[in-house]
């Protein structure tokens, strides 16, 4: 699990939800893919665009994220 830096604009008390999505979901929602990649790159300085390509090209990839409002807090 990779945790995101908690944004200062995040409102306390918003319910958290866990979502699961697949490659086709992420490609149809570019903002979600961008946020997911941002969490990965914040967590590991050597994240590259090749990693983003692997996320979208590797067969059968599934992802999960913890959201608070529209902010991704963590990814798995």
C-alpha cells in the first residue's frame, strides 16, 4: 500500500471509501490515472513514465484506492 501526502484542503470528517478499478476503468477516467500515478511518484522518487506504461499495458492489472471525497489517499 502506498500512502499519498494528505492535501491541506482535505476536509476532516469526509467518509472514506475503497474503490477497485481495472485498466479499462482507468483509461476511461484520465484524472483517476493521473492521481494514481502522482501517489506512486510521490512515494518513490524513481517512478518513471515506463511505470505508467506498465500500469496501462500489463494484462489483467487491477487496482484499489482509498478515497476521501475526490482525493486519493492510498493505492494498492
